C-alpha cells in the first residue's frame, strides 16, 4: 500500500464546477504539500500546511491531522485549472529533505 | 525573477552513454534535490544536497551521480549503469531542509535513451 494515496486518479469537470481532490496518508507527518504539474511537466507549489486550512484565490487546502487526510478544493473551476495535482508529505521519521509523493490527480476542466 | 532553470527540456542519448542534466537556481537556496518521475508513479528522490560540497543519496541513487561545487548549481549525471534511464527528471530547491521550508521546482528534463 502506498504511503500517500490520492483520489480520484482522473477527474473531468465542467467550467464553473466546485472540485475536490483528496489525499490520505499513513505516516506521521510534519507538513503536507499540494503541487500543480502543468502539461509541460513543470511543477508549482500551491500550499504547504501542517494544520487547519489555507486559501489562495480560488484554491482552498484543508488538513485533518487526526484523520491523516487533506483535501484540495477549487471553486469556480476554469479550463486553465487543467493540470495534475500532486499531494506530498514530509514524514516525521524520513530523511531530511525527503518528500513522499502521491501519484497525482489529473484534472480536466471543459469549457 | 528568481527561479530554477533546467536544461535542456528534451534530451536524447544512445544506450551506454553518460549524460549530464543541468539545474541552476538564483534563489540563494541552500538545499537542492533531484527527483525522477515515471508514468503512473509518484516522484522519487535520487539525490539531495543540503549545502555546497555535500550531498546525500536518496531512494534511487544507483546509476546516478551528482556534484555541488557551487551553491547555484546541482548537475545530475545519468551513467551507463542506470538500467532504465528514460524518464522525466525534476530539480527542486528549498531555503533549507527543515520542515518549515517550501520547495521550488524546475520545469524538468525529459530524457529518452535509445
């Protein structure tokens, strides 16, 4: 079993829809990252959080440490949001600098 | 603007040849990392460096080598000993390796070995 599981693997939405991507992990963590990978391959860091909730524009990330679960929400989705969204955790017992990555959720937003 | 530059974007090499991937950052970050991405899999750590002239093996270091002679540069050499070198390679950096630091990623190099 992977230490970081994301769901769904693939997601197709209509423009304007509210989107939720889930991330569950099985290890104790010190931080969780949400990343966005564009079709060309480059990765942008969206959020780093260790508790509660963060918001940036139309993106909201939440984390529940007790349940070992995080969600990424996109409000009023737009075709430019189409990308792969990756969850990664910094485990408490891991070697320095090592993130454990999920396999990603491929989001496609149709106009 | 500060950021990470990876070059080239696409690289083709013949089997048995060594190849070096470039990663340069102007963010004044101490720590730098190399990850490998294969289809349907999460990123995996190859090597990381916390400071100049120091680097550590990651989970899949076999067949790879790195150097960190300058703070700005962390080149990765894919040697002929790497069994399956065809993959997407991503470089990243962070201010430090502590848990409070976020990461900045490059745009990646897609290596194809024929």
